C-alpha cells in the first residue's frame, strides 16, 4: 500500500508531548497495517491513499489556506489529542456543507487501520474504474428489463465510459478471421464447430484491441442465426486473457464482473440462478460459458437453448466462493460468502451447473433481487466487497 500523509498543526503552544504522542499513534497504525505512512508535501497525491493528519486544535484556517492544494475526498486522520478531533469536526462540517466528500479517521488503532485498508481498496478501485472503457456489442437482450443502467449515471458514479459497437462489426471481423488455433479449446468436439467458435473469439479479441476495451458485453443470441454458432467459447477465452467479457448484453453483470476482477485479480462465472432452496440456504447456478481457468475439468457441448455451436461444460472446484450482483441503478447489491457443494449434470439447465450453499440468507434474492445474472468467484471476499461498495455507491 502506498499511503502518504501530510500534517496540519497550529502555531499555538501545545505541550511538549505532542510529537511523542502523535509519533506513537502513527507507528501503532503502521504496525497494524503492515505498511508505512509516508510523510509528503500537502499537494502530493501520487499514492493509493492520501491522509491529512490534523494534529491540533486551531488547524481549521491552515486547512482553508491549503484548500486549493487538496483533492476530494478529504480523509482527516486524528488521535484526538490537543483538541485535534474538535478541529477535525469543524473542518469536516465545512467540507460536507459544501457538498464535498470526506471522512474523519478516528478511534482505536484497530478501527483506523481497518478503515485505511478499506479506503485503499476503494480509492484503487475508483481509479481503475475511471480508466475503464466498456464495449456494448449490440443492445442488451430484450429480456433484461431491469439490468440496463443509464450510461451517464454509471459514468457519473463510477467513472466508467461506454462504446457502442454494432453486431455488424462483429460479423465483419468474424469473416476476416483466417486461421484459428484449435488447441485453445481442449477436448473432443466437431472440428468445424470449434473453428466457428474460435473465429468468434478472434472477432471479439480484435474489437477489444481496436477500441482498447477493459471489458465488453454482447447480445450473443443475435449471433446464432447469422454465424450459426455462439459466443460462449469466445467469452470464456477472453475472460481467461483478462478482458472482462459478459454475455446477453448484461451491463450490470459486466460491471459486477469487472469490479470482482479489479478487487481480486480473478475471472468470474456469470450465471443464472436456476433454483433457490431457502430450506437449506442453497442455490443452483448455471450458464453455458465460464472461464476455463476456473475449472478443474471441462468438456465441450452445444449451447443449451439453441443446441448449436460450442458451449463450456465446466466442473468447478468444490471450495469457498463469493456470490455478487450489483443492481443496474447502482443503489443496491447482493453479496455473500459461500461454498460450492457439488457440480450438477441436469438436462434442463445450461451446461455449467453448480450447487452453492450461502452464508447470507438466500431468500433475500427472492425478496429484493438485484437482477438475474449473479457473479461467482473463488474465495471469501464478501466483507471486502461489502465495505468497498458501501463507500462507492
């Protein structure tokens, strides 16, 4: 963590214990964090997190004098000695009264260190999102009546920008693909179907490179007739390569998947909740595409709804996971730690199928859903997701 700190202290004659008290306060935080708080100039923001250390009362005017050098959000650190909390409260009231964002970091060392960790994650995520460009290939699928956020609202809140790309361009790039590497799709399957699926992958990859996309979503069902194949394999391979790729034009799912990638470095499984069983707090999730890197084994199959093309029947590791979904209005989210109980092989579901037991009450998805597709990824990350999203939304 690259954390920088600048101090403000009035010229009033406080006791000689000021430096030892504050020095011990800072070193205790560093020990809890396992990271240094590096002293820096007031206008130095080349870091993951910038803290303004209010060391004494009477610092209010010093804050005003340096206001043009400071950037929002304003994080004020104080231990409360020498009337520093009183000054911090006055400063923060000034900040919030002008519609600006900030927070006073005050309390015991454990609380402050925990908040600093959360704020570092939050600021790094915000910076990455501000540099994110998403592609929307075609429009969101017609059945996603609650998963289409307004671009300007997403840009305003998260900093993400969008690039609308026609499916005609996808088809043109598909026609231009000359050669494919069939080894990219391991497993026995019709070679001609593999070639078509890999040409779709090539088209997606070319477009992602052309527009410098961090991720994209595609109205994939509209590719079934003109290309006689699906995007399932292409999406799986792009996610393996670090490009967040979502199907069915689901923008809310794409945002959720990309947040997961930025926070954890992992690809994720975009899945339909197919069954929810409140009695044992489990749910079945299924879809026809999954990053191959998430599977312990896999085989190729046809796309479930159409019976055409190439889909991925993945078998996931039966271990801890997190389930996450952000609502399209960016006001709500569902997140829960859980565990994959087993992989399923049911004929009436999409090809990759898992049974997951959640820690949060699964019936909340039935009462206050945030949309259809939920995002599954390895490890228990619900606390981090929850804390960061509460800071951003």
